[in-house]
């Protein structure tokens, strides 16, 4: 289907933009017809890395909260189909470099102030200013004027040149490069609107956020819980069917699972390694196990000695990859709740391929791993240096990372250690501060329905150096050029062919090592209704009742 012009975004149009099995971003909903209830749902959570600001949240703990507090221009149902929220229409010019956006009138933030065009343009501009140090800074890189906001001395209230406000319900966006996926990219939380109160004290706002979504913020007791209540003034397409959500913060998944068994926690969107083979037959819980869109990786930063993107580094990265027995780990440790990765996407994502040139590097072969490591040693001896594989201890990853370490150690005969960091928040802080000396656990859940979303945020040069989710600081101009070419493609099929070419570059460089695609698994307590896991691997919170 030709994508020369995009008008009003509907579920049908979004499906044409990218046919989709399980993807999306800010909001989700299902067609459940169960009656509304005032019951508050308790859900598993982890302590957010940062205060609750959309553009500064790109991790799981904060992400599941933010998506419930803010409504963007578009939202997504449980299957990943896009539908307008605050936007009434999003229209493109003939080459997808300019967009005209009209808003629905009457939307308000939970402080009673109106949602206007400036609620979006000011928020995006503020977040694009490098000195504001927003983790999602790179999401605005394609808007005209972005580069100017990356310089020193930029005014605190500087605006992106490509954003023009006509009136309270009309604004335009000018891009520096064609993007046929822009109308669904804006469903990601980084493109949320912000009220004027944010700019008076961003730090205080992050502790007590004001949004326009299905829920209102109530209370954050750090390291214990985050409480949201239903927003009676929400007027979008995805209303909540419960009275609120309380995210209970856990330091380990075993405790959360025990609480579901005892009826003290309503929903848990994972299972501990100790329960992977038993949770589906456990009569004290309601199990959930379906294909998912998340991928788990091992990130090796390009700055790690002996692992640069050069001849030695590529050989060592390939050796580590071939030394990991994915089949055995997904079968024995994960109990079938994951499937070995064969590319950088997920099986639910259009563009996914099992036939990429060079994907043999993702298959276990101890002899080939030894050979590659020896070739690297011929360039520069590795010696007895310990390779640390870092993971967050509060996420149920201990057994998995010990299996990684043992597999690598047995194949290569080197010193490898599975090294825990107490919490996900602490690990993310070390990742963002670039203080980890080793490899670490990576994972990704899609933000909008496109192969682009697995590639550009994680491996694009603009998202390196703390400007996005490219935590390993990988940079390859050839890869970047293919992303630009794919975004300007005239059809989804053409774009996906180009994205596959980009993936073949990644298979040579291995900035991260894909390990497995995680199934959507979880449990709910007896008596809970409507528990399902949506396109983005988060629970479909809106439709859970009891």
C-alpha cells in the first residue's frame, strides 16, 4: 500500500501503516464488555529510575505508570491498533515531511487546565533541549530545529523550529527527513502533552505528576507503592473499567508470586524462574502464557576494552554469542517461556525474519566460539580479565544470567561472572552514568508498531551518548543511512526489506547480543477478571476488574 499521504489515524489506517500482532505505546484497551467497578487493582511494579516525567522515562518501572497518566495524540488498543485520542486528525503532505495536526477540543489535565496545541509543542521542545537531560531526547531528532537545541547556551524556553502553533487546536510539524511512521510514533509517551505547572518546577512535578489520561496520580511512597485513581474527566477512546491501580513495588519476583498465590496481589506480568514449569498448573493462580513482542539481549558497550567495533571486538562479540546455548537456556531455565532469538525484532513484528544473512552468529557452537576467541587473541590477548555480566537482582534474572555465564565459561574457558545489582533502578542509574565495566541485561518492548522502533532507538547514533536508549553507544553511519532510507520508503514491505539490510549490519557488529524473545507470561489472583498482557508486554490494566 502506498504511504504518500496519511490523514486521520484510525485502527484501519494504523494496520495499513504496519500490520501488527502485538505492539503499541501509550494506552491499551480490549473489547471486554464487563461492567465498570470501583475496585482498585493491585499490580506488580518496580521503583522508577527517575521522577515521573514522560520524556525522562524509558524503563519499565516508570513506563507502566506514565502510560496510565497521560493521553497523547493517538493511543493503542490491546492488539496495537492505533486510534485518535487528543488528535482529531493528523494529515501529511505528499512526501511525509510535514504534518498538520488538529486537536479535539475539551480535553483537560487533572488540574483543570486545558490541553492545547502548546501543551504538545512546548513539551516536545523542552524535552529536546540537551541541557534538560531528558532520556528520550533523541525521539525529537527528526523535527526541524532539533540540532540547534543540542548546543550549549540554549534558552530554557527555546522552541523547536519545526513546530508552529496556529491556534489552541491546530499546529504543524516539519520534519528534516520523511517519516511515514510519524503518526504512530506520537503514540509513545515521550510525545505526551504537559500542563503549564510542569515548567514552574519540573522536579516537583515528577514527584506529583499531572496528566490527562485514564488515571490521576494519588500517592508515591518510594520503594513501596504508587497509587493511581480513576480520572472521571478522561474523555478518550480507552476508558478504565476499574477504580484505580496501585503498583506495589517489589525487590524480587518470588515475593510477588507468593502474594498472588495468597491473594495479596492481583496481577503479576512475569513469573519467577522457579515457577516457569509449574505456574500453568498452579491452582492458586490464573496463568497467562501467549506469544509476546519483547526481546532480551546482552549489551556489550562499545567502550569496553577488547570489545570495540573493530576487528578484535567483532570477533569477541561473535564468540560470546556463539558460546551461549539459547536452546538449552530457554528450555531448561525459562521452561519454554522464551524462544531463541534469530534477529533483533520479535516474531510478532512485521519485518521479522528467520533468514537474515549472518544470523548463524546467534546459534550455539562451542567449537566456532573457541575459534573466534582465538582469532581475537591473535590480535590482542585478553588474558585473565573477568567478564562481568550484570543483571538486576529484583527481576528474577539470577538463574538466567548464571546460565549465560556458565555457557560462556564452558565454551571459551574464560573467567565470567553473573554479577547482581540490587535493583533495576540502581542498574539503570549505572547504565546511564556509563559506570558499568562489563556487559549487562538489556530488554525492549515496542513503543509503536514498526520494525523501526526496535532499531532506531536502540542502535541509531542519535540515541547514543545518553540521548536515548542506545546504552552501548553504538554508532555506524551505514546503519543510520539505511534507517533514513527505510523511513522514506513508499510501502511497508519496501521499508521492511531495508530494515532487514540494517539488521544484517547489526549481525556483523553485534552491538548487543540477542538472546531470546520473551513470551507474555504472568499470573493473576483468583477472582480477578480480564487479566491479559497487551501488545507492549504490559498488562492491559484498563480492562482488569475484580
